[in-house]
């Protein structure tokens, strides 16, 4: 989870919502542009659930935000610099846990 804007090591659970699919199954009034005659609008919507498509978008938005947080936390100009900063912080954490006699249960 996230507490105070920081991961506490637990899984990060996201709750998301989206608006319903806007197209109605009923065909509304329209006009044929070629003949200028009134005719019902075509019904083209075939999917009844947008959750699978929305989940891909949400997953990528969350990944982007986590990547942004990592870059802010471990400032670096390259991925190798960010990894080095991450490793240094976690090595210091392990050292402190060893000094305090606490078992390291995370990475």
C-alpha cells in the first residue's frame, strides 16, 4: 500500500472508475447526407464492456506514475544512475536493520 505518499512495501491496490459506454442501443434520428432524407442513425457499438480496454490504460497510467516517483526518489540522469542510487539506499537500510537486530523482510 501507500501511506503518506510512500510505499510501505505492501502491494499497491488501485481503485478506478470510468463512465459508462455512451452509445445507446436504440437508434436515434439522423439524416442521409447523400439524399438529405431522414433515416435512423446506424448502430455501430458492439462491445458491452469497456473494462478490459480501460484496464490496459489504467495499468499504464499507474506504471508511469510509479516510474515518476522512482525518478523523484532516486534522482539520476540515467537508468544506471537511478539503479545505483536505489541500491545505495537499500544497502544503507539493510545495514541499519542489521545494527538494530531486525530481520530484513523486504528488498
